[in-house]
């Protein structure tokens, strides 16, 4: 899948994988890849700036956790992040319905062609 396909949807993807609980950066990348059936491969250079921005916006909080001798930063949704995720989902549903009605006009009952 083209890298451009993720543009504009990265925030929603990150918020969605963090909905189930805190994850560190690499686990976030792995969760997106697993949930997309391998179609989406995010790079660390893409997600860390986005995670930092989402944290500055108050949508995520983070804390340092030890993993053996290493420390890693774990991110989790805030209440504002959960509300934003709900809005992202609603916007996505509206967007995909509109695009779907153009690309597959006969697929939705009641729509004129």
C-alpha cells in the first residue's frame, strides 16, 4: 500500500491501537502492521514525531518503563484522546461512505447512479 495512503489518517491509527492499553513505540508499529494484515508499515521516523505531537495536544500521556536493562517510553490515551478517536471514527465512516457511493454506486441501496 502506498505510504501516502496513511497521510491524514496517522493520528486515528495511533489512537486506535492505543485504545486497548499502553504500548511502546515498536509495539505500536507492530500493532498497526498486524491489524492491517501487513498492508501498513509505519516507520519510527513517522510515528515518534506524531506521538510527541499527540502528547503535546493532550491526547496521549506517556511514562518511562523498564524492560530489562533498557527503558522505553509507553504511551496511552487520555480522555481527550478517546473523544478524539470517536470523532476520527465518525469522520472515517462518513468519508468511506461518500467515496464508496462514488466508486461503487450500485452497492448501496437507495442511491441514484
